[in-house]
């Protein structure tokens, strides 16, 4: 009895070509990449509900079944990868007893890669998008030599039906929004079909999780290639623009550089699927890079560094201390992103004070050098954690500028307070900025952000804050004459 065939289920730009080539290294099998016919026309009909069960079964019996049998006779174990299998999984399972590999990739990376592929290579990803893109000469040539009515590859991509809530908005979508929805909808189709199959008939893999790729070979009864071959192939960026020797003249920014509006658009269309596939474990960490915060771990315990930073912004720190003196009802404070507590340990000697910081070394130093029974220090990501106690004032001095989610940061500061918040943004005052701007620095393992006063106000209003003041505060420095100061009352908590 022949070993059942297998199918790779994937979206465009998810690494399926790389995985197909890796599996093709097995000596006892062959993995074909998009052999013809590829169902481009039929899959769109099926997704739109215009291809009934009988027609789907006939299609598989007349095209895929003979091709698979021929592959089995020639190679032994036979597999294929296509992006058009979604509507036919049940029929493929029934007719071929096939096994399935559900290949996933972070949706943000898929969106970026699809747009890069459009701009640099083909110019044909969702051709109805009103923005043509920043196309290379190669992409212009490719798109102009293929009429939209003949472009079956683009035709095969799912579109919202008239009953879909985004149908009336589709024509206004950016290409990033269209690609975000495509990624979500395609995986919805896969997951719906796979949920009806026995669990031992399919596997889910991410190309970045190498142990999952290793496990595929015994699952598919394939002989494993040498470890050195696998390691090289997994790190070689197969079928990337670089691999195809295509210059990427205007690369679409990686998600770490998306502004708050772009983040919102992706989250609306793909957020639920990101959670479902395990890329977003919680709302608080959706936009947090894996290596975030290493700079503070490395600098932890460096008192000279923290004193230099405090003195460089001394006027802004004194502004906060003066503001607190004007509010004698504030008897407890939490310093979110406290560093080593420079300047505030002494200033709050008569108040209940807690310092919270990501750096375990900072907090260890603070606790070892603390002799005030009113003071305490905790090492944790306060954007994620729920506070065990609330304070009259939750404040943060120049840390929101380096965080991974400014809206989430403001929400966290409010969560730690029972009365007021006070937040400063050291990178400047940007009164005309409508959306937060994020810039990731991998060398420093943190973001350098420009905060939008308009967006910050809306975030605080949505939480229920009142008496919101977002104003420039003088620094006394020539390079950055004004910082942003945010003061507000938090909603009453039970």
C-alpha cells in the first residue's frame, strides 16, 4: 500500500516555497511546488459559493487525483504546495486520504512581504487597490503585460462577499488592509476545514520554529536529510526577493515601524486570527518584540548612567516635583519605569512610594539600598501586570517614548492609579502629529517614539479619564526645548 500524499496549506508569502524545497530533500519522496493546473479560477468560484460539492469533487477527481497517483508511482511519497487548496480540503481528504500541513507565519510579516513582492516583482497584488504602489521597473513591466482580466493569480485571492461587513469599505482599503484581510480569511477557510478532520491527519508548523520542521519528516514518513542541509536551508531565505535577485527599491516597513493608525487597521482585520494562531498571547504584548528591553537589563545597576539622564532633564523632573507639592492630597506614588529611583527616593521620603522597572538588576540595587519602610521596588512589565495596590499618583518620566505600545502604556498608567496620572515624553512636543510614530532600534532593543497629543487624548477619553491636560513643558535644553506632559484624573474605581 502506498503512503498517503500530503498537501501544504498556506497563504502567499508564508514560506511555502522554502518548506516545499526542504521537504523535497527527502530521498524517498518529492514535493512539487504549484504544479498545473492550480485551481486559480475554481478556488475563487468555490470561495464565492459558486461551485457546489459535486463540481468540487469532480474537479479533484479529474485533475489532482491522477497527478498525485503519477507522482506516487514516480517518487514514492508525493506532496504538493498550493495557495488554492482551501475550498477543496474535504474532497482531497476523501479522495486521496491525504495528510495536510498547515503552514503559518506572523500576519504582519505576510502583509509586508506581499506588498514588497507587489512593488518589486509583479505589481499585481489586489489590482483593484486605488494606490498602485511604488513599483519597480520590473513590476511595471510585469503588470502592464498582463491584463487584469487574464490575471488568474490575483483573481484567485479571496474578496469579501456582499454579506461581509467590510464589503462596502473594500474599495477604500489600502493594499495593507486588503492583504491583512486576505491572510485572515484564508486561514479561516483552512481552520474550518481542518477542524472536521482527525487530529492525526494534519500538522501546523511555523517555518521559524525549526523543531516543528524536523518533526514533519517522520509525520510524513519521509527520510530526514542531513542536519547541515536543513540548517542551511532554514537560514537561507529561500524565495525571498534577495534569493530571486530582485532589488527591493522601496521596501514596505516592518511592523515595528508602523504608526498607530496602521496598527489599528491590521488589528481590526487580523487581530483575532493572530490570537487564534498563537502570535498574540494577550492584548498587552501584541506589539512587543521578543528582545524588547535588553538595553535596560544591560545598563541595570549603572548609577552614573541614570544620574546623567536625570540631570539632563532636571528641569522636567523639578516640574513634576513642584506639581506634586501643589497637590498635598497625593500621599502615595508609583514610579513606572523607575530605573534606579534617582531623585525620587529622597524627594518622596515621607510618602508611600513604589518603583517598578523591567530591569531586575535595577530593582535588586534599589532594594539592597533601600532603608525607607515606606518604599518598595518591583521588577516587572507594568504594561502587562495587574497592580496589587493602587496609588494616588501613577507617574512616568520619559519612558513612554521607548515603549512598544503608547496607547497600551497610557492604559497601564491609568490602571495603577486611583486618582491622577502624570506622564512626560522626553523626545519632544509634536502638536500636529495625528498618530503615534514608532521607530524600532534593534541595537538598543527599544523603540524611539513620537507621541501624538491628539491620539493620546482620545485614548484617555475612551478609558474615561477627565481633566486631561496635554501640554508642552520647557526643558531648558537647546536640542529639545519642550517635552510633552500629560496630566489627567482617572475614572473612579471600585
